[in-house]
C-alpha cells in the first residue's frame, strides 16, 4: 500500500497517510482543532530496492566473466599502444624526409 502526502489549505499542515490504492482521498485535516480541507500532493515516491539472489543476475558477473573482460581490455590497450608507437615513428621519418628535401 502506498503512502500519500496531504496538505491542509487552511493551516498549511502537511502529513502522510498510508492508504490503499482504491481508498478515497482524505478531505479533512488531521491536525487537532483545524478540520480544514486538504489536497493530495504529488510526490516523487520511494525507490524500489530488490534484495536477494536472482534479481541482479546480470549485474554481478561470475569470476570467469570478469577474468575474460580483463584479458580483453589488456589486449585492446596493447593494440592502442602499438598504434601510438607506430604513428610516432612514421611522423618522425616523414619530418626527416621533409627536412632533407627542403
């Protein structure tokens, strides 16, 4: 059952009420001596938290998956390092050739 927030138009008192979804909205303030009309407020609600096995099966990967992921990231970083070194040596040789021809 959800918790609804209300605000009194007369005294400004704000309160929460635990009600069924099918229950009628409250109309009167619960503050002693007020009894003014209330309106239901729009609220952000509460977050939903799932606990236990099976809810986040894709979030908590196995050790073998984590090892394969690390190996894959190492291979891709080695390839990028090799490309950088190759690019630097090519640019150095190009600049030498330009200096000779100039």
